[in-house]
């Protein structure tokens, strides 16, 4: 059984499905692992979450939680301005448009529209929220650890000691230092272009980690890492069809 790993879809529904088609994904024969960030910035977050939810429920696909998925849940579940402001800075309007069809073009009424959009999701898509809340933070095989952002090498017993938010937020402390783990860590979150100047999948010179976020929603690539039964790697990608027309992407 080959393993296919994709991260940071960010509402890029069309590219996601093109990539699955291009790699010949067969849910009866392949293990698909999605390492988080299904929503925000792209235009089809609702469609992505619905599809991922169906893949998990129907085929046992492994779907992990990303920081954007957590931001969405926090902003809707909590009544704290800090959660709302964080989500708004990171693509909330596009997600709310995808779910509710509301128009955020009037800058003078953005906050009221934002509140209306959150209420719409709570009323009509509580099952999506429950799905995102329930997502695990990591997944392990005999040879790899899959996680959205990374594993903090400061914690010897990372499963018990690492703060939960670091699983989907950590950056420098993870990829600039050796993990000292026997298994390779496959992660998204930090675009590969920030790691080695290319949107191609990044294989750490330390040999301990693989960064697969191709920055699709920024106009670059949606990557897929294929891992064979023998542990060989093959990389696949699709280019972003067109930049979503948003100033903050």
C-alpha cells in the first residue's frame, strides 16, 4: 500500500481534486494522509472540508488538524476578540464567503458581516465544526511521523510534553534543529519556498524531516509526497490554477 501525503489545501478544492486524479488515488488501495489547513485564504473552504470529512468517514483517510482549522474553531467557539482578530488576519473572510455567500467587499460593514457569517456556520454547518474539533494532531507509522507544523526537539517525550498548539504552530525551533527521532517527520505549515527557496518538497539536509507545503494558495504548488512500501519517495504536484483575487493572500 503506497502512502500519499498532502498538506495546506487552504480552500484550493479544484487543485486538490486534480492532484488526486493525477496521482491515480484509489481509496481502496492507497493510504491518504492530509496534514491540516483545509480552510482560509482560498475560495472553496466549505467544499474542501466537506470532501475531507467524507473521505475520513467513508474511506478511513487520515486527516490531521492545522493551525487554520483550529483558528476557525476558536473564533466561532469562543467570545474573545483576540481569536476573531487572529482569524480575520489569516483568511476568515474567504472562508465565511465560501460557507455563507456573504459579501465582504463593503469595508464599513465587515465586522457585522463577519458576525453574521459565524452565526450562519454555527446554524448550518455545526457538523463541520465538530469534525474540525475532533481532528488528531499527529499520526505515526513504523517509519514516519505526520504532523501539521512539527515536533519540538526540546521535549524528549514529545507526545506527553509538547504543548498542543505547537503541533500546528511551531516553526524555527523545529526545522532548524535535529529532531533526534528515529522516524522522519513529514509536515506542512511552513511553505517549502521559505525553507529552500523553492516550492518543491523540501528534504532536510539532516535527513530527519520533509516539508511538503508548496504554497498553493499563494499561487505556487499543491504538493503530494508518495511513499512506497519500500520507503522510496516520489513527488507530485499541480500548479495553482489562478490566484484568488484577494489582497491578503
